[in-house]
């Protein structure tokens, strides 16, 4: 079995951030779910990209049109993965500007067919639909495969009630832990069968039917 | 190996004193800069084409014709001529006219432009950029080589028995470069015709251009114009020099920090590390550019952007003195050393005339036999 590549993009601004916390929980759950389908955790290559670390490079790329070597490495890790976990804080009703700026410097075709687990964090539960009205259309436009279960974690989710005497979080149909498990198993199913990381992309491939003298040919 | 300068003809405020030249001053400054280029021994002056402020060069052949009358050796070129939105018939006529007036000291670099609205302003659709560049050049190529052209395409009214005048000087069309920063289609087009390929690599890291130029060279060979090493390659460059490196850094920094394109973005240190921009002593510029052929192979033309971002004319002329007197003579020696004998020199009209004569003679003989 060839190694599965899992990319994690997290757009939290503080360190530590609850966005990174959610990204890590989603990553662990996905690796576990992959193990459940027969992919050993040693066979899963996880690359976490903290957008904060490349924030300057992302801005420079927007201004100059090219990526610094550091950002290029991050872009390659994302676009060449078998699956992507994308987690952003919700600011002013939508994904953060940094998150969108990173998406904007990707080639618009680079995420075609990419299974994406959508995750978001916010101060209150009231913004949970931002995953569906903001993030999901973004990835649909890019022809990515946005998985059905998105995971939104409000501040209160991190302090949810725990059953008396147990250290485990509440497990109910709509509890955070449960949503994480469900989303992770959806992503794992796609990552297991993906061959995206094995594909070879030829940047010099000419469009089909291209002729150096044009459609009418040399007359 | 040819060395020269290329300009985008921007009218930009000097950030150090907040002064802005008038369009008239900038236009006259461009003429002064071109004449200076010849005076300091550079080979090429190339002028961009734009149709929106803050650029003044909307009519390149007018300016190049004016410069041609005041120079004797300088090759006049473009950077670039918009093959997408100009009528190829008018390009054929304008540059053939310029070629006659300049006694052959003319070549042309085709490009698609980087200003989206130019397409609709000239009645075109930007989504047709590549097909326009391909089809328009296919027509231009024929207009310069066939006396009477019947032609039909997708983007222009058909022609029946059309002859563009004047015919190219000595029956040899101006040499053509195709400029591209990204599109393999344009590298393919340049290779197909055996034309030159100019990679304006001044804003992006070299790895990208090593691949793009490598592709062009490989396709040049594929189409039978020579070996990959014989393909005709031009590169962009950018430098600011003072005798003391730190003086150059201090003087250029405000221009860098406020420049159109990269200003307010990466630091000058990052940008010089990642792109060909060199800010420092003449020796640092020599070292950086002497190393170019290690990345791109032996090539034919190196153009420098020297006059943008609001640099005052006086400074630009000082830069050209340093470039022409201290940098280029050393680079000429460096590039000549170990250059394989079968790698062509930079294209000139005289060389193209000689090559055409060598090609035509055997054909005429065989026609005479069959006639």
C-alpha cells in the first residue's frame, strides 16, 4: 500500500488556537478511521499547514504573483494530498480573510476532485451554518469534493458537560466528539481509495487539440 | 550575446521627493535613455506597449522610428507588442516600415499584455488571449513572407489577395520573439516557428523559468530548427548599482518599497534572493548575471529594466553608464568564454539576410532545373 497523504490547513490566528485544536482532533480521528479501514497510521503522512506561519508569504504572493519557496512547499503539500482537512475561524459571518487569501493563491484547478473535510470555529453556535453557506460553495466552485458532514466548534463545545465521574466528553447524537468521528470516517473512506497523491501533473501539457498555428491551420 | 534595456514606460511619482514627470517629460526621457543606451555600448532598446495610464507608450513604432533616426547601431525592439488586440495586418505594415527606416535594426517581441480591459477596449475577449496570439501571429507570419495572401480566420475579416506594404527589408522579416511568463502554448508557438523565446523572469523565481525555457528548447529541437542548445532565448533582468553596495541598497530601497508590481509586498532582501533583481555593486551584478547561463543554458539576449518606479532620469543615465562601462564588457567576456561555437549569436538583420541567402540558393537552382 502506498502512503496516504493527508493535508491539514488551519487558519487560526492565535497560538495556541481553538482552530488548531479542532484541526488536530479531526486529524487524529481521520487517522484512526483510516486504521479502521486497514490503513496503518504509519502509512498516513500528515502535513499540517498553520497559515499564520505563511501569512506574510500569502500576502506577498497576492501582490507579486509568485509563491516564496516556503509557501510553495505548503501549496504542494495541499494540492498533492489525497485528502484535505480545512479549518478556519468564522469572522464576521464567513471564513477568515487569511483562509480565503490562501485559497486565492492556489491554482483554481488544483483542488479538483480533492476530498475536503470542512471545519470551522467560532465564539457562538449561531455561526455554525457558515460552513454550509460560505465554505461549501467555495470548495464546490473549485470542484473539490466537500464531504457531507462539516464540523463546527463553538467555544461552548470545548466545555460541554461531562458525565459525572468520567473524564470523557459527552457523546450524544449532536455532540462535538460525535460529529468529529462521523466527519473523519467520511474523509477516511475517500482518502483510502484516492490516487491524487500518485498522479503526475505535467505543467506543460498543451490543451487538447492545440495547434501552434491556430484552429484554422496553416493556410 | 546581446545586451540591452527594456522599459514599460511608466509615469511614476518619485517617492523620495514626491515629484511626477509629465507625460511629455517621460516621453522625451525615454528617447534620451535610448540614445544613452547606444552611447554606452548596449545593443538593444525595447519598448513596451500599453493603452492605459500611467504608461505613455501606446504607439511604439512612432517612438522607435524617432529613436531610429537618432541612432546608428542600436537594435530597436518591443517588450511587448500586443499580438492579441492589435490587427496583425497593421503590425505587419508598421514594423516593416520601421525596419526600412531603421535599416534593419528592428525586431519584435510578441506578448499578450497584462491589462485585462485592453481586450474589450479593442473589441476582443480576454478568454481568447491564447487563440488570438496564435491566430494573429499565423497571419502576420504569412503577410511578411508571401506577397499575396488569401486568408480566413476566426478573429479578423478575411483577406483575398492582400499584400501588406512595404515588403520586409531585403525580403527578410524582422526577427520575432515570443514573450511569456507562464503559458506553454506560447513556448510551443515560438518553438514551432523557430522564433525566439523571451522569458521575462524579473518577478518570479528562476526554477519556474528553467522549466519553461527547458520546454521551449526541447520543442525547438523537436520541430527541427536545430538542437535544444541552439534555440534562441532572451531573459529579463533588473539591477541598481553604486560603487559601494550599501549605497545602492539605501538609495534604491524607497523605489523598491513603493514600486508598482512588488511594492509594499516582499522585502527587498527576499525579492533579490528570489528573483534576478540585484541591488549592490557592479561586481555583484556581474556575478549574478554571469551565473544565468548555468541555469538557462547559453542564451542570446539579456535585457535589463532600469528606468521604472519613479527613478529620476539623471539616476537612470548614471545606471546606464555603470551598466555599459563596468558590467556589460565583463559579462560579454564571461559569456564568450566556453560558449560552444554552434550556439547562435543574438539575431541581427545582417545575419538573417545571410541565412536567407544560404537557404534560397539551392532552391532556386532546383526550380531552374524543373522549369
